[in-house]
C-alpha cells in the first residue's frame, strides 16, 4: 500500500474486491495476467529498454489502448456517413462554396 501523507484516502466497496484510491498518489494494484504477458512486459523493459520499470511500461501502454478503443468506437459510429444522402448533399455544398477558399489558403 502506498505511503499516505497529507492525502485523502477513499475506500470503495466492489462486489468482487475492495480497492483503495488515494488522491494524488500512485496506487498499487494486483492483476492476474497470463505468464506470456508478464514475460513480454519484462522483456520489453529489461531486454529492450522501452521503459525504466514494468509499471511505467504499463502506464505508457494503457493510454494508447484507451485512445485506440476511442478511435475504434468513433470509426464505428461514423461508418455509415458516406451512405447518408443528406450529409453527402451538405458536404458537397460546403465543398462547392468553400473549396476555392481552401485552395487559396492551402496551395499545393
């Protein structure tokens, strides 16, 4: 458990386990991971030097995963926009009206 200095500690009960959240500090968590995943993290840190610690490697990877999931969701959300006749008509009109201005602003 992290050393608690003048920070507020909040305990939230979960049906599966109790988790301690500490405002302003890093929190140690335990995860059950496949051996291959643990070995891959160790290799990336110790053999390839991608991060200084295993925790920092995971800390760098999670935001990338969150962003990839967000992009996948947005891609799925907007997948049908090319078939939307009303949207296509509107974007064609915008291109017609503002296309010459775009060419002036961004010459090739």
